């Protein structure tokens, strides 16, 4: 956005220099104390600014896969960008530690079971109390639950693909220690050509003007001279931590084409609705500094004043004014170089 504003300022400055070179001779009225000027009334114009963005292809359903238990990563069987099938083995932990935990749990179950059976028999003979027998039973139940939990975790010592898709990120490496719930792989699920999204980053100002459902046109470098249709599928409610921009997903209809995850694409998001903006000829600007500028307003037939305005984009003839003027104001568009705030003017008819 800053680059756009700087470019705008440079372009406007060049235009002002050009105008100044053409306007070498001041036009005066018959009264030597008056400078003849032309004025233009401030008008409103419906502006439809499209938003141009770029990004990378992803799929609609993204899954961050992790192990259920902690351990050392033994093998990662896939690479980034690789297509995977449902049920395919993607990664596995070293089984030595987990197998040892399982054996310990089995031994604990056997021991607590013997203790419980012995306590039950002794209780029948009134050798131990009811509390001692119940404590032995509780220890046995806890040991069984622990064994069940480790056996369950053992199933998640391997990561399998839950659906067909593409590996978009490899977040862990072989030999690293990982924990429960820590993502190791990111997989974008793909069940058809219509599941692809172009994920783009936008500024906060652009984010505020984008609504879900807005139409967009998309082009990929991989499919030259082809334009695909799409629409804004969703937009994030928080900025991306890595880049600081807001992410917007554009769902794209590729018809019979089959792209790949990670391909670079460009999109043009159509405006949701036209916005009424104040416009003035760029000849009216007397000073420009970024988005800040100044113009002369004719207050009546002979007096003027200099005001500060905030400008936006511009086209071949007009500049969009964000604030500082209102509809109907008369801006001076000629002989500004010969004016100051004490000048007297005559408005050309």
C-alpha cells in the first residue's frame, strides 16, 4: 500500500511539473489586481476498485497431523508436495521406548491382579481389612486402565493419511523428539478439482472491503492464457504471524484441469459494491506529499483559501479525495503558481 501511495505521489508531482511548464503566462483580468482563474466544482464518482492479489494453491481441507504419544521420530516416509493416498503410512516413532512402556504396563497388571486376588482371599479369612482389599482392587483397576491407554497410544505411534491429498509442509525431522499434539506434517486433502483454493495475503484496508462470496478471476503460471472463475470462500479474522498480512481463501473452479498444491497464482477480486468518492482534476493540486495534498478553493468571486486534503488513487483526469472537501466546492484549476492566500481572483466565465 505504501508503494502505491509513493507511486501516486511521484506521478502526480510529474503531472504538476508538466502543467507548470505549459502554464508559463498568467492570465489576468482587466483589473490589474485580479488574477483570472478557472474553477471546477467538486463532484462525486462511483468507484469500483478491483483488488489484485497473488498467492499459492492449497486445498479446502487442511489437516495438521501429529502423534498421540511422545517419542523420537524414527521415519518420515513422504516429502513436501508429494501426493498421498488414504491410509498410507506417513511417519512413525521409534518403538523401543513405547514397547518398553507397554511391557511395564503388562507386568504391572499381572502384579496388581495377584495382589488383589491374594487380598480377596485374606479378607475372606478376616486377615486383612475391607479397606486393604479395596485398595488392592483399585490398584488393579488403575493398572488395567494404564495398559489400555498405552495400547491405544501405540496405535498413534504411526501417522497415516486420513484422505487423499498433498503434503504441504514437513514440520518435523527424523531423530527429533516430539510430543502429543505437536504437528509433524500438514496435508491438504483433495477429493476433486473444485477443492482447490488460492490462498492470498491482503492488507488490513483490503480485508475490510472483501466479503465472502465476492467473485474473482484466477490465473496460474502453469496454465498460460487461461482464466478460471472463483469466489472468496473465507477470510481470516487474525493476521498471519509470519507475514503480518490477512489470509483470504479464493475457491477456484478448474473444470477439467488438475493443478498441484503450491502452484503460484494471481487473482483479481471484483469489488463488492461501488463506493462514492469525491473527485477533482489533478491540475487542482498545488502540493503533494504522499497522500497529503493542498488545493485552492474559491470562496466567492474574488477571494480564495488554501486547504489540506487527503488523496487516494487517480486516473488520467481525476484524483480521488478521501477527505478535506465536500461536493459543490469550487477548486481552482489554473494559474495556481501565481496565487497565494492573499491573492484576489476573477473567475473566468
